[in-house]
C-alpha cells in the first residue's frame, strides 16, 4: 500500500462519525448530568429560602421578650424548628452538687459549658447552661444562691449521643454534647425533667470580644460567662446553586460541541 493510500485511510478514520450506540450513550449521560446538576441547583435555592426563614425566625425569637419556659403539658408539642432559641425564663432553686461539664469551644478558647439543674417552681427540673468555664476544676457551685432565682436565656433542644466522632461517656464524666436525658439519668435528677435546656443570658446583651480572631488578650473574665449562644448561621446556598447551574451549563456547551463535531464528520 502506498503512502498516499495510508494517508487517505488515516484521514478517513479521523473523521469517521461515532457509532449510533456511542452517540446514544453520550446523549443519555449528558441528559442525566444536566438534569442532576439542575436539580441540585434548584435544591440549593430551596435550601437558601429555608435558611433565610430560619435566620429571620431565630432573630425574632432571640429579640423577643422572655416568656415562661414550656411546662410539662407543652413538652410533647415542642419541635426543633419551631421552638429552638425561644427567649424564656425559669424560676426555681438550684440543685447543688449535680452539675456537669460539657466540652465547649468559644471565642474565649476551649473549655466547658457548666450545666446545672434548676428545680422549677412549677414542679419539674430543667438543665441550665450557666455559661463557659475554662476548666473542669472550676467550683461548680460557686455563686449559687440558696433562695429561689429566675434565669432568663434561650431555650435549646437536647443534643443526644455526643459530638462528631466522639460519644458521650457518662461513666467517666466525659460529655461532648448537652444530652438532657443522659445527664438527668447519670446525675439522678428529680423527675420530670424538661426535654430542653436553657442557655443562660442572651448574645444580644454581650458585646463581641475585640479582635479575638487576631489573638488579642481577653482581659479579666468573670466565670461562668453566659450569653455565648451562637445564633449566626452559615448561608452559602446561593454560591452552591450557582456552581451546580454552571456545571449544567458546561454540559450543554459540551453537547453543542459534540453535535457540531458530528455534523462536520458526516459532512
């Protein structure tokens, strides 16, 4: 075979149209990818609407005037979406000697939440997060009045089991989440025990630490530090949606390129 014939055969193979099966598979893959990316983009937009509604609801609850914490008859109707971060009050007597320390990370550094039970005057026990302390060596009963006291703060729903990759170990006194039922059972709290706890104080009443992200010294601190509940929520769903829609657009561009190539090959 001459060199000219070989060149002609090579050129023919280079411009040979793809087989029907190959084109069908490419089309199916393209449609599936486009549909998937578009669906994910729409889902992220829906999540964005949900997140914005959540942020608005939480801001409204935190800024609202405090109301009495839900009593026993209201507990079955409580939900995370509808009741988390409600501004509430509880009046009763502290139960000394039954506090626990739950691992925490705050602007003040690593340490613990000091959780102390309050026997509410309406006949139930509620756990109160009195605030942040730097060490488990902190005297848990320091500053507890013996008389009835009123606590104001944000209602939080129980956080069962533990943190990511770390389970609570009640026997060893290691707590990574504020699991109300487990803490109540371990500490032998008087029943009934509310299925929520109260973060004492309000973030609206506490000024942010200046330049804490730059390592600025915190200064004199009176422990426990209350009002550290995080009520800011990350909202990047719009960026995620635009990313998915951009990928869907790239699939369309790739489809147009393939179609043009096939037309040239057939021509």
